[in-house]
């Protein structure tokens, strides 16, 4: 029997299928597909083309869900998410 080395799990390790991601975030599966289709999240795909989400993806989905609940439209969500990434990048650069 061949045993593979253990995978080191990080926040970016894709482990949740679309059903689990839906249950954990409270976002319906069809909405997760819509969010992906519009480029807000890019889950990893398996060889069989199944979506796998990471903890980092779920955190992003939580932010998207909050913005959607506040009735922010798609362009607004994109702008807000981009601003958060830029802000985080600036903070990291200042610390370095």
C-alpha cells in the first residue's frame, strides 16, 4: 500500500465543495455560481470540474454576502472589494 505525504492545510487549501460552502456561508448554491460567473470569487476546480472552496474563499464570500444584504450592486461590490485589497496591500507595505 502506498501512502501519500500528508497535505499541509492552509487558509488557501481548497477543501469545501459547493454544498458545504453554501451551508457554511448561508449563500444558496445558485448564488455561489452567480458570484463565480461574475468573477467575484474563483474556487479551485477538481479534475472532474467540481468547485472546491478554501477558508480564504469563504471569508471573501462572507464579505460579499454582507454587501449583498446591504443591497450594494455588483459594480459597487467589485469596487469595495478592490479597495479592501489595495488597503491591505498598503498596510502590508508600510509594515515591511
